[in-house]
């Protein structure tokens, strides 16, 4: 992350796309910036919070973050909000009416699409929102452009009184490149909020009058797009194929076909159709290279411009040179470059829960209980679907554990009549969108046991604070939500609310077993912090006494990455059943002494490590 | 180097090993020498023990940030099986600088997958060169396992298109700013890594070349 004191103007810095946007937001004189953490967008707000003279906040969800930005822009200040692609699904209710009111202060919304699915549940294309909401979309191709376009987007937003979407992808957000930075230009808000109900109060009558203005604005945006220097033709001497492209795909096109003519779309919505038509006339074949959906391609075809696109390129994933080169060779009837060396088959390394993670106790316990259907949610605890726990059955969207659990209950068939329905959700996801679902379960008398895993942080994105942390984005003390009181206020009976230490396995097991038998809603709150945040205190590490280990493998089922199997042996039980014994050791150097593995170890082979033993991370 | 005079270095390992920091330092060294630089990670959920591959491209002008299969000039593997996983990214016959550490994930521990018996042998069988050394042991000998990534940087020092001193400067500058008490230890770690790589290189050239 960039340092607290901003680097001086004209410095050339190695910045990620997220850091570059943050710098530009600050330089643009933006006053208010809000976001909910989400990979790959998170660092934008983290970095903004290190700059002076700008208010930054972690909001409870993306919709609220956009609404905070809208309010600031209505008040005449420049405002910014950032989210991952799926965040806009949540925020879109606000966006779709914001487009009618427009803004006074410039409002830029950075949306980070996870093209390539590095850390998301889907790969949706946020450029659709530009079409759906009739708002312009800017698409940077690297950090320098992300920086420049963010500043331009604020000016553009004010000029047309329209929110601007800055569409980024993982390959922009998380790539570092050199950026020449400038100075902050302060923009004191002198005008203030102007009372104007016809504009700011969107009743049906009011909205009806604003819709024609939105269409009028469409025309102005179209004219801008046709003339914008962000939409630029780069000539090339090999005119067999000309490319229309945007975002990171532009760099891949230039890398792959340095001699080809390219029309680069920086202001990609609305599409500058006439500019493309003129460009198309200068090349033999026109190919649209866009990640993910064929949006520009479809619009060009509708305008009668012949082009290739998703007929020769994939609709999923990144359009890197190793995808582009063979596709274009094939189009030109040239020999397709031969397959290079293939990757060696090596075991996968799926993400796992951290050593001593409090969720380990929860999933170990759930894996020991039969006859459960577990609706899960989005966060580290989604990993409970993996090995060795296999204790999570659904994941759809933020907060969905609640509604889906209720639906599993109400929609249960004869085959499931004895199944217990359990929902698992983290603190941040619960506050984001889960509370309403719980209220629905209570109100409609659902038979669901809710496990609310309160680890006081947004764990998966790096331990950012939330209203359950007691800290704000600056690390300052902030009011902390009391989950037990909150769920009681939503209508869960006091005797059905339990706060449990997830490291106390017998208590956790007993509480879950008892609550799932009771045919009404219960909430079990676990209350130990994420191991990645300062609230977590390490304890004395453990080790295994080799001679005492019987190879039962119970500790392996906890799933802690500090436990390693040293050897396996086949054995015959007195019952005659063949079992595989797993003898273990503990990576003492990384063990933080949570004690979870000690509890299922019958032979008491796990003991506190002797101090000053040589610590080794290496297994030979 | 590629046609556009761009150098491609791929650094791979596991979340928490300092792969991204090492590449960042390497990038700073290249910038100090006037190169354009792009650096990209396929980190996924790196903080959760996943695979990390960090692409560094530098030269007069860098367009795409990604190194394509078969085009890496150098592969630096912080873990043995990761060296095998990524070796196809190298140019034919290319060089892997490899830490011999084996870091075993839970899916191997619970018996779903096997850790390869001889990752170095498999890499060589695919026609690549390997200079292998135990970076963790070197770091521990110096007293701190976190020196591992400086050891790895030291190992790269003689395989870059610029003088080793430029890389050392970038490392020391970083520590002078953040942890001045660590400067001398890092200098030692750098030199130890450099020496370990040299001796691994000599050992390899003494071995008869296997029949292709």
C-alpha cells in the first residue's frame, strides 16, 4: 500500500491499478469515498484512507456505499465508491434511479470485474450497467490509464451531471505499473445542497419528467464518445485485421499484433459507432476483442458493421496473447502456432483455512454431525465446503445463507423430512445482507439453526474492520454491534441465542446438537477473532510425541494446515475392518496453540512444544 | 529476452513465502535502472495457502503484464513442487532457480493427492536446467526464516540482465527505510543465496548431461 504521506507531484511510482485510482481520487479533490471490501477492489479504499483531506469509510454493503457517495454528490462534493462486480448487483437499486437525478459533485463508481475468476462466485460483465443505466463507462488498460481516466471521469461526471463507471478487471486492479502522479487540486464545496424536490425526490411523476432528460443525455454522451481522445485509432501497416478493443485486452492485442491497426476504446459506452465504421473501412477484417460478453460486437452488428468477435474468441476468461494469437491465425488461414510445453500434473493447492482459524472448530464439529443440510455464505467459511470437512452445501450470494435455509425448510420434500437445516454466515456478511434474511426466518417461523461466525473482521479480503469489529477504516475506536442483542431484537427468543467459544469443541458440539432438534429458529454465535487481525493472541505452540501417536487421524480431520501426516499404515481393527492409520507431526513453527487438535486426540500425544527447539518449515 | 527486448521473470511459491515482496524488490531494481516495468500476480486467495505466481516484465516498453507459456527467461521457485508446476512457462531449456523446501498442503496430508517423489528430476526430464539449494536452511542459519526471500533474490543476482549490485541496492534501500536493523542481515542473506546458487550451478555443470 502507498505510504500515508502522499508522494510528491511528478514522482514516478510503481502502483497497482487500485493504488493508481486511489491517488487520482485524492488528486481530483474528492471529499467522500466509500466501499465494502471485495477482491479485487479492496485496496482502493484502503489506500484512500491513508490520504489526508478526504473522508473514507467501510460501508456495511455496496448499496449503502453508493448511497453515501450519492448523498455527497448531491451535496455538491466530489464522491467515489468502489466495489467488486457482484457488489453492483446489490447497489444497482440506487444506480438505476440515480441515473435519473444525476449528480452535482462528480461521482465515479469503480467496479472491479473478476475476469478469470481469481476470487469470485461468477464472472459477470459490468459494462452492462452502462447500457442498463444509461451511464458512461471508462475502461483503463493499465495503472497509468487508471490514474488518468479516474481524474477525467470526475470532470466528465460534472460536465454531464452523470455518474461515471470506471470498469476495471483483476488484471488492472492488481497489476503494478509505473505511474507519473500529479498534485491534489482542492475543490472546496461552496454551493452546498440545493433544495429541488423535482430533481431529488423521485416520485413517479418526478421520474417521468427526468426520463426524457436521460435520453437527451444519451445523445450528448454519444457525441462525446465519437470525439473523445480516449477512443483513438492507432494505425498499423498490417491491415489484414483491425482490432476494436478495450481494457487489459488492448495490451494483449498490442503485444500479440504490434503491426495491426487498433481502435482503442477508453470511453467504451456509449460505443462510438461512426468512429468504428470509419475504422472498419480501413481494414480487411474487423475483430472486436472484449472481456467478457459480446457487448460492443453486438452493438456494431446492430449498426450494420461486419465484425468478428465471440465467434472466434472465448466468452469466458482473459483474452491474453496465448488465446488471441491462435484465434487470429485461424481466422487468417495461417498455420496455428503449435502447442508449447504442457504443464506438469501437480497436486492442487486449493485455498485453505488458516492455522488456528476459529472456523476450524466449527467445521470440524459440523463434519461430525449427520443429517444436516448446511446453507453457506460468502467469506472464508465458504472453504468449509472443501476437504476434510465437506460441511457446506450451498453458496450463492452475500447473505443468501438465510433465505436459502428458509427455502430449504419450507420447500423440503418427503426425502428430507428428518433433515435439520443449518445456515452458516460470518459477521460481516450477516451485517451486509444477512440480517434481513434472519428477520424473514423469524417472521415466517422457519425451522433453521443459524451459526453466526463472528470473527470481528472481513476475513477473506484481508481482515478489514466492520461494524462488529469496534474499529473503523482508520483503526479508530467505533461503536461495536452486539450480535446477541441484535438477533434478539430481530425476534429470536433469548433462550435460543447462544454465544459459544469455537475452540471449546464439546460445548460447541452439544449446543449445535441441542438446537437443531428444536423446531424453531436458533442463533449460535461464535466469538473468537480472525487469526489475521491484532485481536488474535498467539499462544504456546504444540507438538506431537511420536511414541504416543496411534495414527487415529482424528486431529487430521480438524483440517489445520499445521498438521502434517508423516506416514500411513494399514491396520486391522479387532472388528476385522481394515483401516488406514495416519501418524502426524505438528509444524510447531506455525502453530499458535489454539488447542483444537488436542481435543480429539485420545492418546494425549499432543503436548506443548519444548521451547527453543529448532524451528523448521521444511519437510524433507 | 523477447523480440521487444523485454525480460520475463516468473517467481512462484505459496502464499506467505514473500514471493510478491521479492518480485516487488526486483521490479524496483529494474525501475532504478530506467526500465519500464509491469508486475502481475495470479495470487487467487494467496493468504490461504494457495499458489502464488508473480510475473515481472521489464524493458524499454512493456505492454501485456503477463508472461505467456514458453517465454519466461528465468523461473524462480520458492518451493520444489511449484518449480515443477510452472516450468512449462520457461523458454525451452530455460533455468529454474529452486528452493528445495517441500511445503505439503492439506489435500496431500489427507491422502487425496501425492507430492511428487522427485520434482527436480521431473523438471530436468522436461529439458530444463535446475540450480537447487535449501534457501530455508540458509535463512535459518542466519537466524530468521523470513530472510528466505532475500536468499532467493541473492540466487537470482547472477542471472539478470543487470549487475547484482543493482538488486542488492534495491533490497538494502527497502530495509533501510522500513527496518534499518535488518540491513546487515539481509546483505548476508543476499550473499549467502548468491553463493548457494553458484555452488549449485557448479555442481550441475560437473554432472554429465543426461541423454535427451
